């Protein structure tokens, strides 16, 4: 498996990275396992929390360097890369300040006696992470598990090895001992072997449905705990009583941010028939106004897709959707010239027998569906293999809350696009995966919630 840094804005190879051998993988696993059995993992939490505090400070001191690395390696706009890096510092500090409280014993009144649940680490974890948020995805796994005492072996995506290396270096510089977080440039087969190893107790994956299925299958075979954050086909509901200009601005941003390569991006726009024509005009204008170019240029508003492969896959999906009856309102083609750019695209007229109805489009492609009432919103929203996030724009909060409760997803935002914060749980249902990251829920995914009872 080849790990390479290729700038998607130019499609030029910057650097190739050597893969880790089986011997190096075994050394990494042995070090992680030894750390788990030491006082670092099973002793006082404070030394671990101090590492997270130091890590947050180091990240804040190096925002620009890290942001440029992300933009050069996977094409994210520089402003968005800075935001991602700053969020990583916030997550590290959040767990440094709250993990001890989250992991404190919880008392359970019982007729059997004095009872409480303690929280202990379970052992070495394997993390398989994607390229679209090359630092944030790693921090979501590292921060809660470092606080809890679980060492992590991490396989990052093949196209962001520089970000993977920088992150591992930061963790080490923050004072984490060897084995706490180990970056591995390994193959899928090597990951399967790690999951099978008795020293590994769990696996966390963020990525495609296919990758999640493979990891879950292997983990299930060996009875290992998993969390999976997979694809999404999120709805962006625009009701007839909403602030339309606000909805258009948020919707365009939610579909084009990170060039549309976000699991929780607005992908299916469900627009009330009373305002559909006006919304479409405004959304087309917003899409046409983007400035495509170098993600390091602050004037650029739409960067490239992460790779030529990602661009070609999206082109094929759009072409197939149109062949099956979808109407192309705008865009629909790669941008000529160097780099992995794709035009902002809008599709309408998608019927249920069109593969596009159920597929996730990981790029700047919006699907528009016209709905007559709230029941149609719910029916269309829930007619999906996925269930990650969603957004509802309305002037009636009670109406928005009622819809949010009926939409089958792990997250719904009312009057804003889907977002993320350290203190809020992140995750989905159906083929979008299971388990939660961030917040107090995230730190308890891979801990032993041990009941202790003193009998009366």
C-alpha cells in the first residue's frame, strides 16, 4: 500500500512515505500493550490529562504550519484548515478539563447494598481514520482514549501521511510515552491481523461504508468492541416559514465546505413547494458565485477534491444519475486543467429508482427534492440507508423540534447546518455506523464500566 503526499490542486507528487514492516508493527503493538499494563494507563489520571493540556498548547502555537500541511495534502481551504486545527486544540483541552469527572465512579441505589460503577481502560485500540479532516479525526480518537488510558495504534488514510506524521510528533512532544499513540503506514491486511491479535481490545473507524463493514466483520469475528462513523446522506430541510436567505447561505456553505467532502454535509435538500422556485434561484446564484482555485489563496472559495480518484468517482456518479433521469441544473463536469477540481453541481428530478436516491455524493453536488408538507419531509428523509445528521430551517421552533424528533438520524440541527463541538456527541445510525465520539459519551465507548457492590 502506497502512502503518498500528492497536492490535489496541482496533482503533483510531493513525497512518498515508506510502509511499516510486519516487524515494526509487532514492535508497535508490543510497546502499546506494555504501556497498557503500566501505571501510565492504570494509575493516576493527572499525568495523562497534563499531556492533553500540553498538546492543546502545542497545537495552538503551530496552527498555521498544520493548516498549510492539511491544505497542501488534501485540498481543504486554508481558512477551513485553520478552523480544523483550532478545533483539535479545543478537543484536547476539553478532555483535559472534563475527563476526570466523566470517568468518576457513578453510584447506583440498590437493595443489594452499596453499588457503584467504575470506569477503567480496556486495552490497546486500533483506529482507522479518513483524509477529509486529517487532524480532527485523529484527535477525536486520541483525546478521550489517552485520558481513559487506552493506547492507540492508528492507520491514517494513504493520501495524508504528512498530517499523520505531524500529529504523532505532536503527541510525543506533549509528553506522551511510547505506545500511547503510534502512527502506522500499513495495509488493510495488516490492520486485519492487528484486530485479530489478543492484545487488541477494540477498533474505531471513520470512513466509507465498505471499510466499516470490513473492520466490523473482522472485529465481530474476534469479539472486539467497535465504533463506526461511516457515510451520510444528510437532509437539509427548507420549510416555507424559514428565513430563506439564511437557509440559502447556510445550505450553500454546508454543501460546498471542504469541497463537499464531509460526512454530515447537506446532500439532499428537501424544499417546501411554496418556496422551491425562489430557493433554487438563490442556490444556483450562490453556487455560480464560487471562486475555484488554490486552497492556499484566501480568495478561493472552492478548492479541489482530495484526489484524482475522488474526482473521477464523483464524475461517474453524476453521469449515471443523469442517465437514469436526473436533471442537471448546474455544473456536472470536472474543471479543465491541472488539479482535481469539480464544478459546483445541482441535480433535480431524482426518482427512487435512480441510484442517486440512495448514494452518498462526496463532493460539491446538491440534490433538490420538492416536498408538500412535513409528513413528506419525514418520509423522504427516512427513506435512506444512512442516518448520520440533518438540518431543519423553519421560523417555527416547535415545528422544527417535532421534525427533528421524527427524522431518523444521530444528529439534527435546527436553523443551522450540521456542526461539531467537543462537548456534543457525534455519530449516527443505520449504515452511518454506531457508537458516539466526543462529549461524555465518546470517552465511555472503550472503557470497562465495572460494577462493584458491597452487600448489606
